[in-house]
């Protein structure tokens, strides 16, 4: 290609020079221009070849990935299924090993997760705050021992702390920056979470949820009903089991 171009340049130049119309300088400029275009064409050809190679490689990679996905989907469909009941029974056993049949604990189930409920009959928090009472700290210390031991040895287990309030509107607490019951329930769940972490539960395995007054377990408006609804629930489960889903509220585990 280069020889052809240079030959054309030479012939064209000779013709021009022969006619007396073109100077030697113009001939040199024309030759240099043609040389530059030739080099650019060669570079473009090489780039096209490289891009075609990348496109072909991407096509092969996509086909390989598609095949791998199909194989994994087949393996998943053929793998043994772990039912929700089996997960629930496993978590119940974990709680039972540590807490036994102690009447001070109320066991609850939310989807595939199982936990313990503490309502305000035992006065969970100091009045008008999210500060834990000594009684609550004592109970949580017991829970923390069980939870820390299990989650450190079982990578599938996580902890969710749910905070709930009654339906009374937040008034005095607004001076402390609390906007509503969702905010208050979240702060109380965080207080429980922080205490569990301080007692050895890995902080990257605990998360919180604040439900405010929206998931009551007692429908009435009496002082006792409100006391039941002011509660904290601590759940154990795998990530799927701990998802909130569309449940209207926690159900007492049978």
C-alpha cells in the first residue's frame, strides 16, 4: 500500500513538475500529506481489528455467563428447600437453649424470625426518654449472652430490634428533638441495640426498625392496652426471615 501511494505521489509530482506548474516545496508538502493520510489509515485499520476482537470476546463472555446462570438456576431448583417452619424451629431452639421456659420471656414470631418481647409492664425506659431502666438492662444482658454466642458461630444469623409505642402523641419530647412516635420508637430500638453491642453482640449483625404506634398488639385505649403496645421485640433469623414483609404485626409464637 505504501509503495503504491508513494508511486502515485512520484508520478503526480513528475507530471506537475514536468508541466512547470508545481514547485519542489509544494511537491514535498503533497508527499508529506499523503504519507500522513496513509499512516492514519493504517492506524484506523489496526484499531478496527482490535475493536472487532473485543466485540468477539464480549460475545463469548456473555454466552459463557448465560450458560453459568442457567446452570446455577438448575442447581437452585434442584437443591433441598429449607421451609419456614424448619427455620422457625431452629431459632426457637436457640432461644430455648439459653432462656429455657422462663415465664418472664414472651416469645414472638414475625415471618420466619423468632424473638422475645418486652412490654412496658416492666417499665422498659425511664419516663419521657429512651434511657434504659436497670430492669431492662438486666434482661438485655441475659439476651446479649445468648445472641453474641450464636451469631459469632453462625454466619447466617442476624438480629433485628423492633421499637413500638402507644398511640399517644409526642408532646414534651419534642423539646428533645423527637418529632413523632416513629422517631421515638426508633430511638428506643437504637438504645436496645447499642446496649446489646456493648455486651458483645457484633455491631454489624444488628439492625433496628421503628414502627411507632402503627403495629399495635392491643386494640383498646386503656392504660393496660397502651402498656402492651409500648414494647421492644428482639428477633433472631436469617436475612430473608428478618425482612418485614406485609405483616400487620408480630404474632405470638405457638
